[in-house]
C-alpha cells in the first residue's frame, strides 16, 4: 500500500500524453541491491516515450527498499513494477 501511495503522490501525467488521450501500463524493471538502493532502472514494456520517462523518474526517486534475504543472507533481487496511467 505504501508503494502505491508514493506513486499516486509522485506521478505527474505528462501533458502531451493527456492531450493525446494516451493511457495504459508501463512496466519498469529494476534491481534492489543488498543495501536497499535501486539500480538498473529500465522500461521493460512501455507505451509512450513521455509516459515511459515519467515511470522511470518515479522509480529512480523511490526511497530505499528493504533488501531481500535468502537463507539468512542479504541478497540483491530483480523487480518489475507496473505503473498505470489512466485518464479520468
């Protein structure tokens, strides 16, 4: 819930996409390192250059995550996050 609250508060729908009526889901791939930092942010499946850029901006600005654990050790892990852009 905190993640989607963050996205809702941070997301700025690009005007160019709004005026063109473009909406949909952008899937962003990234890696959470052992220290919780986010790296390797990439568009896995995008819909529009401006919406893709906004989704990447949001993920790059996220606070640190809790690192993953495997057999009691901290590990890096991959994550894909869907970010929905919907016109109301």
